[in-house]
């Protein structure tokens, strides 16, 4: 371990360089983090003390990546409280249900038609169902679309996906991580997971006044130590009862979002989310052998095509059910097509459960393609809609001068 710090420093420098490159290109940084991770690793060269193979530091970087997952989902929980779910409204619930139903069904069918066993099929469905809230949020801000009429529905669907993700990972982790094979065993594991999640949320909301007092700490250092201790303790305990540690982190975020200290936690946690989140994507790329991607190419391309169709269809139906225009509805499907952190979390769950090894390269290629296509389709959503509108005639075309002014 003589070169551990040097290797970690080298990894951070590489991450920073590709981050600067993505900022120059004004593009989502997630594909760059994964690609630089894939470019180095065991197959990479060594130049003196600079070892691009990251052999000594591989386990440590992987651990830092795990922390990245915890911070990503913890922050997401802070952004989305239990109270906001209740207030989200009927249209968002309907739109979210439509979106999940279409994409999850297509994911199950795709896994079944490509010949995967049940557990692998469920993981693939999870990979292909959940959008990347990180990429979607960044694209909406970068393109200045936060005030668009469809943005509320987009954010609502993302929130709905988060709830689905929490329940689904709880059930799937009970199946994959516990090794339960009988129907009774699966149901028991799922009940344990869901019971823990519901109990934590119910108790958590009841003890909010106590949390407000306990977190009334002036020192930022002590404040963070208490918050981090709570986060890691719950996440670690979750894993012992076969609930993914990431969901434990999400639950802590959901509960702390109800406290009066939410804004302070959010402000202090942001640098940790970004730093460790970057290491998470890098470590995922580091675990992928580029030479092994060949076997997953057609599987990934097929899933991408299915996702593009499913997302656009779900966006159109969800938007129209909420009374949005066809153009605004098409923007929904094109904006939330990106896949990222949650697909990788699902792939890592499959890896932890010892499932088919092709899931990792499949997820890597699938995420890479959609992380690149998603922002592009969102940016060019007007052109895409105009082309499709000529075929499907959803809306009457405006005269050229009027459309240019709009």
C-alpha cells in the first residue's frame, strides 16, 4: 500500500481533467467519468511511480465509490420529503404510474425475450426503468427550462420514480442478496425490507421534534459528524437485513428533509455528494473491462431503442393526461430518457448477488449511450417534435414566421 495515496491522487486528477473537458463541451459529466474509468485499470500501462492500473487502490476507490452512492441517495432524500409526495397531486401520480408501468413492462419483456433467468430479468428491468435525476436536473437548468409547463410533470415523475426505486430495490435486494429462491422466502424477505422502510419513515416523522433539538449544534464539524454517523449507521444496518445500503441512505435523507435543519444539511453535504459521486462513476468504469463490452453491444443497443420508444410514448400519454400540449408532452419523454446513477446501482446490486456477469458491461454501455443521447435529444426536442409531428399530426403546424417567433 506504499502508493495508495499517489494512486488516489492520480484518479482524482484524471476525474478532474475529464470534468473540465465536459464543462468546456457543455455536456453531461457522467459519461466522461465512466469512460476515463474504463480507459484505465488492469489493462492500462504503468509509467514509473504512476500506475494507471490502480491495482493497489482498487478496493479503496471502490469503497469511496460506495460512499458516493450513499451521498447521492441521501441528498436525493433531502430534496424529496415524504410530505412532498403527499402534496404532489393526482396528475403526477397518474403520470408517474403510466411512466413506470410502460418502461418496467418493456424491461421485463426484454429480459424475458433475450433469455435471461428471473433474477437477471428483474435487474435488467430496474436498469431500464429509472431515469437519471442528476442528468435530467442538470439539463433542465442548463437549457433554462425550469419554468416550462412540462417541467413540473418531469420533476413529479422523477419523484415518483424515486419512490418506486426505494420499494423495488427493497424487494429486489431481498430476492438477490438474501438468496431466497422459494416464493415464501422471497415474500418474507420483501416484507422484512418493506416493513423496515415503512417503520423507519413512520418513526422518523414522529421523532422530528427530537431531531430538531439534537441537531441544534453550532459547530459545523460536530454537526456533520452527527449527521454522517446517523447516515452510515442506518445504511450499514440496512445491509444486514438485506435492504440495499443506498436505500438506508435515502431513508435518512427523507426523514431529515422534514427537520428545520434540512437547508443546512443540504448546503454542507453538497461537496461530499459531488466529490464521492464522481468517484462512484469512476469506480464503476474502473470495474469494466473494455475488451469485454463486445458481447453486450447488441443487447445494449436493443435496450436503448426500446427505452427511446417507451419513454416517448410514456411522456406523450402522461403529458396529455395532465392537459399539456403535444409538444410539451413530447418534451417530457425526450428529457427523462437519460439513464445514469440508478441504473448503475441496479447493476451493482446484480454484481453483489453474483448474477450473470454480462449485466455490468450491459449497464455500462446502456448508460453511456443514453447519458449521451438524453441531453442531445432534450436540446433538439423542438426539431424532433417537428419531424414526428409531420408523421403523426398531433398539432397543426404554425406558419413559418409564427413558429420562428415562438
